[in-house]
C-alpha cells in the first residue's frame, strides 16, 4: 500500500533575488528557497515520524507541474 499526501502552492512564496510581494513561505524556518522541491522535502522530514507508512509528499505548483519527495 502506498500512502501519499499532496499539497498545493499558489503564489505564496518568493524566490531570492526575484522581486515579489508575497513573503509567506520565506518566513518559515528551513524554507529559505521555497520551491516545490524544497517544500516537499521540508514537509516529508516533518511528517515522516508521525505518519507511519508515508511513502511520498507531492507539492503541486499547477495541475500539470509538481514535485514529489519520497525520502532521502
């Protein structure tokens, strides 16, 4: 059995050196560069201990663009 969790990200982050008005995810410790890839890994590392059987975390940027992190 594969258990996964998907999270969406819609314009709530900014990349370093790219002017943008949104500051939400840049304020979170450990998300200095909040891309879909780093957000998926960040969620994985925090959720793995409490979600036995977690196989992957998927973060969607759009319906056709996402990053999936399945551990180290």
